[in-house]
C-alpha cells in the first residue's frame, strides 16, 4: 500500500503534493465517475442506435441488455453494502481506493469486450459492467469524501458527481461524430474503452492508499448536522414514504436515459443531425445540476427540493411528448438531466435525516428501491412496443415515467406537510 502523508483536518501544508490537493482529489473523483457511469453505465445509450443500424440486435434485445446492466448495478451496490460485514478481513485489505481501481480496470476491459462479435456474451458483459460501475461509484465517493474532509474542503465533495454528466457529454459527442462518419458500433465500443483509459490517467496517481480518518463524520458523508437530522418526521411511515417516493425516481428517468437517441431519431425527419446531440445536452444538464445542487443551504427542507426536482423532470418528459421537435427534445433533455444527480444527492441526505441511527443501512435501502424501479423501465417499454408500434410504445412508456415522477412529487409534498421541520430550521 502506498504511503500517504498525515494531514490534520482543516489544514493544507504549503508543500502539499499535487495528488493530495483538494482540487486534484475532486477532479480525480469526477474522472472516475465519468468512466464508471458515463461509460460503464450509460455509454450503451448513444451506441444503441448504431447497434440497431448495424443489425446486431433488435430494440427488444437492446432493452434487455439495458436491464442486465441495471440489475448488475443493483447487485454491485448491495455487495458493497454487505462486504464490510460478511468479509471484514477482505475489506480491510481491499479498502475503497483498491476496490475503485479494480472497478475501473474492469470497466475498461468490459467496454472493450463489447466490441467482440459474440452477442451471446453481451448480457453477461453488461451485467458485470453494471456491478463494476456501482463498485466504483460507492468507493470513489467514500474515499473522496473522507479525503476532502481531511483536507478541510468537504463541500467540494459534491463536485465529483459532475463526473457522470462529463462522461455522458464525451460519449455522446463521440457517438455523434462516429454516426456522421458511418462507423460501426463495434468501433464505438473500442473508442469508449480507449477514452476510459485516457480518463483513468488522471485518477491513478490520486486515488490510492487509505483516505485518512476524519473526526467529524457528518461533513464527510454529506449529511446535515446532527441537530438538523434529529428534526422532522423520523417515523416508520415517513421513512416508508421516502423509500417509495425515491424509488419512483428510478422509473421516472430511466426511459429517457435509455432510449433518448432512439426516440428522437424516430420522431424527427430521416437524416436530421439533431438526435445525436440530445444525449450530450442531457449530460451537460447532469453536470450543471450536480454543481448547483451543492449550493442549497443545509436549512432547506430536502423534500421540497426533491419535489421541485421531480416536477422539473416530469416537465422535461412532457415536453418531449407534446413538442417532438429539435427545440422540444433539447429542452426535454436539459430538464431531465439537470435534477438527475440532485435527486440522488438530496434523497440520500433525507434518508440520513430520517434515520440517523441507521443512516448507511437506510440509504442502501432507498438506493435498492431506486434500482428496482429503474430495472423495470426497459422491459416495460419493450412490452409496450410489442403491443403496437414503437412510437406509441415509447409515448406510453414516457407517460408512465412522468406519472411516476408526479406521484413521487406529491408524496414528498404530503410528507413535508404532515411532518414539517422545526420552525428554527425553515429558511427565512
């Protein structure tokens, strides 16, 4: 294990090595999530139209490949949750930095393997890629949060969640260029694998060794202060409402996140250059929203912020349905992308407020609910398409996604009304 200088919380020596500076740590975390999420989890979205054009799979088969990846993500997240308890000795040796690096290596290899002409292996490859993306996400976030807290800059932790948006923008633009050049999808997988290697160059010198222990756990985990967590509705019913409402967000975004380029290409005139640009617009919204979400004051009730985020995503889906034009799809992509990471950020904060004594377990539970709902999205769309034509199937799938978000927003509004925060925490 590489040695790491001891740094006391809140102090940054003048001679701090480049790899131990807060901005470097945040950038490395961002690049790691760009690989794990932007490539390992979401690169399939811009490549799906190319694979359909090449005739290597059908739309129904593409739906099941997406589902395999989302199931793998859920399994990976649950494995990370259980590892410290089921195999403490292994976890002591394979700490977050090592697990994250292993997940990044796996992501690169699995992405490159998708270029092989072996369709029977693709579901397994996408499943394992989903698991690897979860391993990287959870362990990079844990390592970077602790490291930034030790360096006295815990607020910078939110910047690492710009990574998925950055990765989506890069892969989306690259896919658009490959479509223009009439490349085959197999070449796209190779390009994305090499892009992942390039991004990992900025991760490897930084994410290494153990992150130093931090005394104050709240900032490191991005949770509200202990006094704030004790306020509000922490009843069993309030927790159940949050788990269900947060899970609905998984179904709400996944139809757009999986099929956006395909939907846009089917709705716009043949040969239109616009469909390949909507996915990068979505990614830019994700990155911007992640940065903005860290600016919300701790005193603001996260349930109202979640309600607003759900409403914005539902509006974005509706725009794509009622205004199927380049401007409509662009606004739709932006509205769905902006709250994407903010929903995760605020949802996990709310989970810790509702159950501070079992914060990690409850956060894992609501994450599992989110994962289960997103798994249901692609096969649901495939079933709807099988009932008629693709256009009507996509429209129904998007309508159901918007309805799920509206239901979740209503649940958060009712929760905030039924279990309000104490007056001294309300924003003046």
